[in-house]
């Protein structure tokens, strides 16, 4: 998610929130959670992409993420504070 997010950023996430296009979301990918941008609603799920297209494993690789696998929406970056907290 560089340049929006970098390693070490901590997020406040609203779990089970409804996503909108452009939101930064947390999605379940097997046994891990990934942070991606919700690009568009697509059928019963979301097309998600990382902000760094050249180094991102996202819907261009694995397709639409089912709505049940979207587990939350990031609302704030709380650490480290870099002059902009709200996402």
C-alpha cells in the first residue's frame, strides 16, 4: 500500500463495516489478513488493489474477494503520526 501506508503504520479498523469505493479495507486471504484498496463492487464481492501496482498481489492476481472475506474498513492511521491521520 506504499505510498499511502508503509511498514510500521498502525490502523484503527472498523470491523464488519460496509465498504465504499476508494476505502482502504482489510480482507481475509486464506490464513492471513491483507490491507488493500476497494476499487469497485463486483457481483457478490469486491475488486481490491494495492496502491503500488508493480509490487502488489491483489485482485489482478486472485480475482474478486467475496464480500464475506472483507472483514473491515481502515478509518485512521494512528502510528506513526505523519501529519495526516485520517485515511
